[in-house]
C-alpha cells in the first residue's frame, strides 16, 4: 500500500520510508485528537479515544483493515511510555 508520496508502508524496506509512514500515522491520530479535544497531550489519550479514531466514520479517509492495523502499531509504539 502506498501511503503518501509513493511510500510503501506495508513493506519495511527502507528505514526512512518506515519513519515517514510512522510520522504519517501519528499525524493522522494527532489531527483527530486535537480536533476532538483542542490539544495533543499524549498523556491524556484514553483507550476510548483510540477506539473512536479507529471506528470513526471515515468519509474523508477510507482505510483498509491492514492500514488501520499499521496505524495502530505505530500509535501503540509511540504511546507505550505512557501506559
């Protein structure tokens, strides 16, 4: 799957591509979270926020299940220090 600018986010062939994909995934969650609460404090993220992000009506961004899993993996790694 090509995420943005031709990056292949499902095959981790190049570390720079993987980094770009992680930035894209976290940016999408940050946009959702900031629109919902008005801030981006990761320490305030709750399980219900992640569930709402995954199950949100995605009229503007239709994501395949594998893409959602990739986004969740990036978010999980990022939030692991806050658990």
